[in-house]
């Protein structure tokens, strides 16, 4: 990532969200990203091994979103320039029939299990590499 291509956000949370997403999608290469407060008061999203920021204090990335509040969700949802992964997630839910969404809540459909089953059915491992259906079932369904 070149210096002129640094990603800047005025929102700390948005910078953390993007750094976490970049770390996730580049996990196979072992590349980790972080957010750092700039001298201009905004947040930069950069690889944590970027030589320009060696020794600088990076913000702590979230471990999970299990404790996300409705206020946080509202801020993400109302962002005029949503991060692509949030936009895609909202898009999937926004086109889903309301009755189906209410059914999921009413009967506590375990979305984690549905997602794990879907990933196993695709035959890929946790890094998205083809491993075959049997191995994928071992990875995702145990």
C-alpha cells in the first residue's frame, strides 16, 4: 500500500471495521491491517507491518461483533458510504421477505448452523481453498 493510497476515515469505528475486514480477506497471505490515529485527527487503515508506522500505537480491533448495539447497527446502516461487506450483508437482508425474517426470529433459527452447512456444501476450507465435500463437512460441521 503506497502512502498516497492510504485509506482515511473520520470515524474510528469505520476504520476498525475496515481494518478487520481487510485482515480477514488477506488472512491466507498473513497480512494484518490496523487503524491508527493520524496527526490530522482522522484514522488511517494500513498494514500493521507498514514501515512508516513502525512503533506507532494501533487501535485495538474488535474480536467479534457479538455485542454490537442497535445504535452501532444504525450508524453502520445509515452511513452514506458503507463498507462493501456491510453493504452486501444489508442487501441480503433487505431483499429477504419480512415474513421469513420474522420466522427466523420467532423460532430462533440458528443462522450459524445454516451458514456452516452452506459453507460445507461448497467444499472449501476456512481459507476458501477447495478441500472436497467430506473434508469441508469435517471442518464446518463439527
